[in-house]
């Protein structure tokens, strides 16, 4: 790896193999083929005039959605970097694509005082979406800490991966103030704050909190909820800390589990086992849940993308080896255990996705989430409830599960932790269902009815591309994100925590 300095920025030029198939490890040729086809779907989502991807495209790659989001732009940017590093496109093609996206981002309407992007734009015209195209219902502009977090991570990669666009990417990034979401008083019991879900520039219907989190004197109307669980929402926190906009102590603000405090938190999925610890002056209840011989830190709903999407960008296993590094493989194993041995679907991988029977829905493994009843793995919403001793009685375990819905992006997320199992799962899905099209795996498969959702989503295909890129290049996206001083700010905070995670005994 060689280092150069461009416009005051540290640029990391990472060497990649002549062909990704030469990288060590079984199944690389298959993974490279998946990457090639998945990239075809990402490229098909792009509006030629603006360079921005649509939210999704039909399975024949012919019809794009009429909306897009900051997350979609982010996943397309990092997919472009992965495609370049895997030699699926040339460096010139990648640079041109990145430049076009940045040009479009520079033209989008944003919240002026905070620099935050709103949730929905028309990718063809770059106009803010104020009416939902499919229904005609009004859309209130809303800035999300999660969506802006994913876009920011992509810009952080670009400034280290595409030298010609580094200055423009950094200008956009520097104008985004994530302090606009931070509530320093959210966890007075812990001595730190939390991020809110987002804000509206104008008062919405329903619950909101007038606030001046950007410190600009301009009022925004924030969500009443905070992000208090370690789900995919932590990406906004990572970005805010890395940019020096929110205190590093806030990393310990979200609950690992809610503490065992009588029945105050008796509504959570199960009674945790743990103890209080202190990190950087913050009181943290280091609790774990149990499932079929394993102990782990749950996320909110029990889904794969809540657990592992941030790991595509932030090398959590390496930077936090005693917490995330322990938890991720156990979480993957628990998803496999549920799909193969508890629900007996014959397949695994449960995460929010298109619903094969229509719409979009959250899927997960109920016991792996803090929420009760949480996300379920089947269309029938078959849930479990182990109860909470002294507060809530247990319910009988389900005798049978229904039409399980498996999404291929969950297997791609699992690749670093269960490569052989993930490859086998994907191969079975492809062999036994009409699950693979011109753009790779379709979004979701109902494995008992055989119904397939023949769509490609920018979010889900983008997760697949990032996972494949990291696995086949030895972590190129991780290295791009870590540059420009990011690792020095995040890694020391993440590495000090220790979770009492217990893997299965086999």
C-alpha cells in the first residue's frame, strides 16, 4: 500500500489482485461471478442523465423506481469502488461514475443549516420528492441520521479511493453536521447522549421535539425517539465521532441490552445476564441474551442487516475484537441455527427485504432482537416469547413455522464469518428456486411456497457488493473508510469494550 498526499488529504492507493479469482479461499470464482451479476443490477438502476441510482429496479432490469435516497447513493458509490477493485469496470469508468454522483449530490436540495440530505429525491430530475409517485400521497421532507450516515461513509471512502474526486467529496462531507441529531441529555443515567432518528425542517403531524441540535439558532423538529439499541443505526454515531462532531463517549450510550432492573424493562425479549461496567466515564450495562446454547448481544429486531451492515464499512471485528468481533460470528451461527434446526426451513438468512407476497417487510429471528415480539422469519409472523421472570410469563414455543422468507443479502453479509455455510445456502437457493436473474439473486424467496420477489433493491444489492468486494480484496472498502484519520478516532474507543459472548458448544 502506498500513500500520497492530495489537497491536504491522505490518499490510500490499495493494490488489488489482477483478478479477484486469484485471491485465496474456496469459492472465489463463484463469488466473483455473483459480484459481476450483482453489479449489472446496480448499474441498471442508474439514471443516465444524473448518474444517481433509483431505489430499485425490476428483475428484468427494465423499469426503475422513481425515487432514490441518500443511502442508495451511498451504496452505489461503494459498489462502484468494489466493481473497480474486482476489475469488473475500469478505473476510468469508476472515476466518471463517482464524479457524476458527486455532481448530482452537489445539486440536491438540503437542509441549509445542517447540510443534511433529505430522504427522497427524484433520481431523474434531482427534485425533492414531495408527492409519492405511486400513490399521490404527500411526502414531508425528513433528514435521517441513518440515511445520511450511509452516504457519509461512501464519501469518506471516495476521498481516499478516487484522488480526482477527493476534494469534492470532502467538501460535501465537511458540510454535513451530524451534531444536528445528537441529544446530549438522552442518557443522564449513563452520562452521555444518543442520536435521534432525524428531523423535519417544518413541524410535522404527530410527535416531534423543536430543537437546535445544529447549534445554528435555526429550529428543526426532531423525532421523539432516540436510537438506543446497537442496530444498523449506529452508523450515524460512527460518522459523527469520526468527524469530531459528537463526543466519543457517546459510543457507549446505546443499550447493549436493557438492564435487569425489576420490571422497568420487563417488556424486552428476555431477561438479560450481565453486569455494569464503566468506559470513558460512561456506565454501561453489559448484558447478553441466550439462544440454544449461545449468548450474544442482540439488536433491535433480530435481523442480519441490523447486525452486520455497519461491518461492511467499519471493520468492527478488527477494531472491537472483544465485543463485535465475538458477537458477529455468534449472531450468524444463531441465524443459521434458526433456519435449519429450529424452524426447519432448509435455508437461512433473515433480514428486512421485499415481501414475496407484496410490499416490503422486516424479517429476522425473533429471539435475536430486543423488541418483543420483534421481527419474525416467516410471513405468518410466528413469534417466540420466553417470558421475563417475575414480570411476564413465557408462552409455549411454536410447534411449527410458516412460509419462511429468506433474503440472499443476508448470506453475503455472513461471508466473513461463515463462508462455507453462506456459499452452500446461496447455491441451494439458486438450485431450488427461480431465485437468480440477470442482475444476480432476486431480493427475497418464500421458501415453502416458492414465491420469489423478482426485484433488485439498491440497498440490498449494495450490501452484497460491499461484502463481496471486501471478501475478495482483503478489505479494500474497510481501508478506504479508515483513512484520513478515521481509524485513529474510532478504533481506540471501540477496542476497550468487552462482551461476555458465548459461542455454541460443538
